């Protein structure tokens, strides 16, 4: 999973890692990306981590921020 590899270089608590991984998986699902080796999966991971660096810890907000950064229109 791309996000776990990237998180090895950062200092996050186990709970924060769980939150970031959850947001990452949710974001991949929303983008219909099933293959974690897809280059877009790594881009998603980086966007989730960028959002977390700004202080966001809510998984739904992390997903929302990542999708906005990727310029994916909101559904609904």
C-alpha cells in the first residue's frame, strides 16, 4: 500500500496512521482505483499526507481535501 511506504518517513502515531490509511482507502474507492500499484494511488497517498500535515485528522475531511486537490468534482 503506497501510503504505508510514505508514512515510514514521517512521525505519526499508530492512531494517526490508521486514520490516514482509512482515508487513503476511501479515496481510492471513490476514484475506483483497485490497484495500489497504479501511479494515481501514490498521488492520492501524497495528497492525504499533505492534508494531514495541515492538521486535518478527520478521515472524511482528508478525503474531501485530497479529492479537491486532485480536482475531482463532488458527487451528490
